[in-house]
C-alpha cells in the first residue's frame, strides 16, 4: 500500500477508532506511523495516548506472566567491538526453556552515557547515573531513542555517595526517582524525589518512627547502601544509623518511608564478604556471601510475607567458586542467581546448584526483566 493510500485510509477513520487501532501496535510500528499523516502523529505524541499505550502493554505483560508463556529476558550493557572503543550498547536476550539465549534487541547508548551506568529500569524506561553518582542523572527510553537529562541537587562536600532508585507510580501513572545522599562526615543523609509528570525535584525528610525504640523519635540515617530495588510499589535500600541496620522502604504512591527489619543475626558468626538486597521469586531477599573453606557460600534469606519481620527464612546455602561485590547482578524470575565468576557470566540454580555459563562477553552491567516491554514514555518530552 502506498503512503498516499495509507494517509487517505487514516483520514477516513474516526479518530477514536484510529486511536484504538494504534494503541495495540508495537512501538517500532508507531514510530513509523508518525510519518503517515499529521493526525497519526498528533495521536501518537499525545500524553493521553502514551499513557493508554503503556497501560495496555502492562496489562498484556501481566497476562503473559500469569500464563507462564514467557521465560524472561536478560538485559546487559557491553562495548561494541566493531565500533569506537567508547561505544556502549544495551542488549536484550530471551531466556529460552533449554537455557539458551536468543538476542531480541540491541540499542546503541548515547555517547554522553560513556562514563555512566544503569542504576534502575522500569517499564521500558532506564535510569542512568554517572560513575560517582553525582547530581547528573538521565532517563532513557531506548525503544524510541530519546533521553532526558536531569540535574539533581549538587553537594559541595568532598566525600558523598548516592543511592538512586527508579519506580513507577501506578496510582498516578507517573515515574519517580528517589535519590538519597550519604555524607562521610557523619551528618544526616539527605533525600529528594523527582517526578516525571511535573519534571521537578523535591527535597524530602526521611522521617519515620524507629521500630526498635532506640531513637528518641526519628531514625537519623547516616548511610545507605546500593542497590535500590523496586518491589510491591516501593523502593528498598539498606540504611544504617548509629545503632542499627535496616531496610528503608519508600512507598512511591503515598511517598512515605518505612522501616523493614533485616533477618535477625544474619551477619553474626560468619566471615561476611558482602551482603546485598535482591528480589527472589517475587519476594524481598537478602543475599549474604561469606568465606568458606572451599570458596564462597551464599546464604539466601527470603521474606515470605512482605513487611513481616518474623517471616524471614534462610532458604538456601549455595556454594560457588567465587564472587565479589559488584559481580552479583540479582536473580531471574525462577530464582537463578546472575553472577560473574572465574568462568564468566553464569546463572546458578540454588536448588541444584547447577551452573549455566551464559554466552555473553564483556558485560559491565546485567539485569533481568520479566518482559521486554517497550513504551512511548518521553516521546512527549516527559510531560
């Protein structure tokens, strides 16, 4: 069909019918249809349509997950050896049932990301931060090749560290970024929230009554540890006060902070290499990597009932060759650990524990997504 014929067909259709048809098309097709006619372009770039298209994709993804008709997707970044040395790419591969991988997509990352890395991804949107996690943050939608540069509050203190998390607010159809900055001079950690719908940052006070009763009124958080994990509508990171460690959760819907107790004595009596939060089969989990006589032993603690400290259970103790902090990337939906060790990038089944060598080279970041959902978010400038 010629472009003129397509244009005429589009103009003959009622706008609501055309919008419904376009709403069920993939992002790649929609970007092409923007050139078909002014009416198509107007519909596709409208914020209301972008929201509708996102919700349709979310519903479709949830349906696929409930039917177990997919095996999940690995995401990773790597340098393109056939291009300039500084060229980085974001790749998506399908995890097949026979544990092989099939490449789905490959996107070249903008050159301004060369000194940055991914700190979060949610519903087709990626949050990128520079190496020292300063105030320069990007939101990037690779499927439409658009990114947005965000400038958070700069701090003049020489020694600071940040934890950054990206989340989706389902109640208001909004994406939010939580940034918590720790200072090495023992002053209280500071927090701010970015909302895509308002395109603005707001400073917030991390206030909540301590569950342990040690603090006179509120917890004074001195330090927070990455990563910042999105689960059950909240972002989670490990926080440290002068008296104890706990999981700090931030509900993105009502913007409230809460304290979740860590597993009791999970660090006691073992030579800990490092501990890290992750999601294990849909539940909040703490992975404690300890030195053993024959290498590293990973203790997996799972919170079986979300928010209930008494439900922490040590599920597995998984032996492995070695793994250092920064080389544990999280888990797949079926609970396999994603790790880089002496044999390269591998997935480890904690029940076997069998090791599957992944045919991926030179990855400097890896994640897992239940779906490879693409969206039109940021097409309208993030309004």
